[in-house]
C-alpha cells in the first residue's frame, strides 16, 4: 500500500502543530485506519527511546513518540529520522535514525540537508508502504524563504508525499489572518495548491466576530477555513518545545511544592508534565535561589550540556541553595545530567561535554564516553530507602536512559568508606541506575520517566495522573467536534 499523507503545517512555532497532529493520529486510528506519524526533522531536547534498525534502540522527538502511541502503533526511529538536540545557541547534536552522528553535527546547516534527505524520504516511503495514512508534522513555518532552498522538513516533504496540508495558526497571538495569508502568499504556486484548509487555533471569544475574515481569506487564496479550535488549556500533552508552564492543573489546596531547576540546556523536561495534574502539587521552574526557599523538593533535571549548565547554576548561586536544601533534610533529586551534577567530578577525555567539579552531594564521579547509552529500562528501588524517598522503597518503575556519561562511586571516597548506597537497580542487568546519601534525602537517578510511571506516582502522591489513553481520546473528541462533519474523513480518502 502507499499511504495517503495529511500534513499539519504552522504559521509559526507554537501554533499547535504537535497536539493537532496527535489528535489526528487518534481520530483516524479510531476510524479503523492503520496510522503512523512522521516529522522529517525535529529540533528539541525532549527525546524518547524507541525501536531502531537491527534491534538497536534510538532517539526520536517526544512529540512523535506520543503521536505513535495515539495512533496505536509502536514508535520507531523512522517516524522522526532527524533530531537536532541543541547544545548551544549555534550548535546542535544531530541524531540520524536514532543515533548521534558526530560528522553531521559538525557540518554547516545548509550543507547538511542533502546528506540527510535520502534518509528522510526513505523513512517516509517505508512508513507509507506499511500504513493506510501518515500524519506528517511540519516545523516552524513553511514560508521561511531564507531556508526554502535547503528545506527538508516542510514543503519538500509535502511535495514528495503529495500531502494534503492543513495550515494552523495561533489566533490568540493576534494577526491570525495576516499570518495565514502571508504564509500562503510566500509559497510558490505548486505548493500553494497543496494547502487544503486553514485552521484557527487557541480561539477565545465569540465566533461570530470572526466574520468576514474567513470569507475574505477564501476569496484571496481559494483555501477555506475548515476549523476554529477553542483554547484548550488542559490538553494533557507536554509542550514539544519545552514551554515553562507552571500553572497547576490539579484541584485542591497546595500541600507540596516541587522546584525544577530550569538551566539553559535543560532536557527531557516533558517528563515532569504529569506533576501538573497531581492535586495539591505546585510545580515551579526555578532560576533563582529565592524560588527554592519554600520548596519541598528540588529537582536537577537532565541537561544537554551538563558542565555548562552546572557553571550557570553556580553563577546564579543555586549551588549553595541546593546545598542548603539538602542540609535541611529536604529532598534533592537529580535525574541524568542532574545526577552527574550531584557527584564529585565530571571527567571528559573525549571532548563530549567538558570537565567540571560537581556539587559534592554524592560520592560519585562521571566520565563522558564517546558512545551514547540509549535504552528503555525497567528498574527497582532499593527496599531499604530511608528519608523522603522511602515511599519508593521496593517500587518497580519503567523508564528510559539517554546519556554519554558513565557514573561510578569515587574510588578515593570508596577507600575512605564514603561509598553511596545504591538506590535504584536495573532489573535485567543488576547494574546500579541510582544512588543516595545516608539520610535518603539526596537521590541521583539515570532513569528518565519516573513521574510518568503510574506505580511511582501512586507511591509518592497516593493518586494517579490521567492516563495517556484518556488524553488522546479527549484530543480526538475535541478535533472531531470542531471540524465540519465528514471533512476530515473525506481528506483521508485514497
């Protein structure tokens, strides 16, 4: 089979492409179609571990991971063949078909496109051969005329697939009709013809006030406005680009404040999204010591550049604030890069991340290796966890690992009898995935996804967050109600 392709384009980043594509994946899967998501190139430090070729695990952007789950198919690296993980303002690690590629990472942006395009169209062609429908997500805007000649993610993909394109805009920002018209007008005629409908997203107010905007837009472009989607504050998905939104979604009086330190190269921050749904829990993205004063928990999350983020943390005085929090017996949790920061030292013989002294809250040392660990992991917390981590004692959790660093107890401190107890153990290998201090209030874990595991959330907070299945169905219901009856299904016809 050669699947029909529906593509979701946006007038800007943040217009709502990712969640709309997720909703469409679930909508069409509920119609009995075999659906797969696709995004040729994604730029995000929010990544998930999925199946790759020849049994290898690889990375893709979180958005395509969730879209695959919404479609009811197993995520794999072809659904996001190129992932760019920013390491600095002008540098990104390039992940090709799930694997970090140092040669591509060193190449100029424009020179890279012709190298990756054959892998992109092959991945898309393979998915099309095995499915009824592909829901493709674009990136940014298709009308970035300075990048059009080297485009591998928007209209080049649309042309290759003969995609039926929706162009979505954020009407809450203002200027929505100008954004839609301007984007359409900057496309060449053969690409304009691929645009089948305009979508107004994040609408608040009286829909009667939209007239005569859609009618005038149709006169100018020949493209109808096919849906107006009301603002959906609580759609339940993480924001793909890592929006720091700390509005609580759970009900009840605040009883626990969790401060996640938001350093510049924070990664995998989407794993904290379930905390927003816990009744009585307040999530704070902390950038100053004052934001840690009233926190019950402090979390040092993952980092795409651990040594640089550790230097930033020290510049803000957050290192001393974390130390004071730990000295008071309150919980400090480091995840992946955060775990590495909690140790005594970062050692980088291969030029991966940089050398640096750690915070010294755990007697560990991390060495950055050229090869990268990318794998799903099932692990068990130690049965004798003391202190604030005690509710997790004996709990088995499912998550994933993405890291260059390899962490071990500091040899000199082991000799001096200061070895950190193992807090988390990989069930299949018996290898340690986490350590703690003697009091149990400082925990460092290599496992991502703790707060997405229902058993862990239940143990920590006595309640579970809404399931992803509930989130996906709600998104599909929302979209089904807002498009003209039958319009989407007609769009998907072969």
